[in-house]
C-alpha cells in the first residue's frame, strides 16, 4: 500500500472560529437548519446553526442504506432496501424534531430518479417519517455539490474540475474560480457510481479475473465520460482537481494510514494523484477479505470501493492533475448555504 503522508497539505474552506459562550438556556432558541442527502448508497443528515460567515454543526447522521441495491437488474427499489432506508429516515426525523429545525431540505438522487417505484417510495417515506424528499435532477445535484465544497479548490489559473462519485452516478463539473463564487462552465452526469458499476460489472475471481474486471470497469466509465472529455479545455498548465465522495475520503484515509476515519484529517487534504492511483491499483488487486481487513474500508465498503477506484482513475486520465483535493462536504453543505442565505 501507499506510504503514509507525514506532512499532508490542507486547505480549509471556513477558518475555525473561537466558540462563543452561550448560556445553556439560550440553545433552544438558536435557529437551526438541516439538509438531508439520500443517495444510492448513503443517507446523510446535517443540522447546523449559522455562525459568522459559515455555520457550526449541531448534529449529524450517516448510514449506509444501499437504497439502490439491485436496481440495475430490476429497475426497482427492493423491499429490503426501502425498509433499511425508511428506518434511517425515522432516525433523521427524530433528530429534526428534537433540534427544533427552522428550515430544512431533503433531497434524493440517482436511485430515486431511475427507479420505477421511486415516487411510491417518496410517498411512503413522507407518510412514515414526515420527511418530504425532493428528487433532484443530475444538474442540480452537481451544482449543489460544487456550492458545498468549492472553497477547497486550490488557488490557481484556468478552470478547475470538481467531481462527485456517488452510488448510482458520477457528476463532473468544470468551474471558473476567478470570481467570488464559482461559475459552472460545463457539467456531465454519468450513470455509473460505486453501486451501479459494481452490480453491472461484477468482481472477477483470482488475480487475473480481478484485473480483467477492473479493466472492464475502466472501459465502461471511460466510454460514459467520452463526450465530456472531448469538450474539456486542453493545455492547462496545472490542472486543479477536487473530489467529494466516499471514494476519495476513503482512499485519503488509506493514504494517511488512519486506524479509523477522521473527518478533521481528511476534509481539505491535498493528496498526490500518483498516490491515489497506487492505492486504487492495490485495492483492485486484493480479494474481498483483504480489502475488508483494511481500516477505514471494512466490510461495508469492501465490495464497492473497487468501482470507486476505477471511476477515480478514469477521471485522472481525462484531467491529469498532479494533486487531488479531498472534500468531506458537498450536497448537504450546498443545500445549507442556500437555506441560510435565503432564510436569514
């Protein structure tokens, strides 16, 4: 595996502010905002309180629900996946109630966009949890991800590429960073995420089988990126690249040699692209048991991480940055920025 990085480069979007003392009795009156992102693989909730130019996290929840499990074959959300997801949403609903949230938004992405019973699931989730999920378009998904993480883009000239590897799709966004807020120049959504690509391609047996399976994944993803790749500008002196997803945060954890996931160490990290490629090829060559034994991967991610590696390496092929920025923030933070700006 890759060597540990003793002196990681970092960029922080919002400089930490000293905590402001508040009497305990004032907390119930603090205005709270919440964002829930229900993806193909994860259900993630963030509840915050505005503070200065940013916000402070009050509560959070994250669970791998695999809502899109089996969707590629059946075209439907399975009963088991729905049960897992509704159970997670009930926990989120209780947190929202307990925190007395003033404004919130909950969104659903590729699995619900694609499933023939997506609308039925949305109706059941609302009936049982009180949470209304908006099924957003791939374009809005891409724009929210950029809004949530763009402050971690390294300074530099020329456009930057931001990507979000999800469970059911991958969004690529080319942005102009010259102004105070990023301007989207072009974007692309490919129908391959860690769940959909894994289910479509599968895993090979033995070293040769695993190598062949990984090569197929790379080919499938490259084909889905081809039209966007042809539109990308050429001759960028120092391409800048920022990724927001479980794939990049997991690989960054492996790069750092962490024994357990640490958001403070990962969010804002700058990693050499060569290290991410090396880790990706190492993981792709391992069997399931070997990947499961690695800290920060474990049994929950072991079967899906290889597909994420294949997508990441293909992105590095079309946008050959020397360094990769890592963001543990994205859609939820983008939603929150909009809510706070409009609700202040």
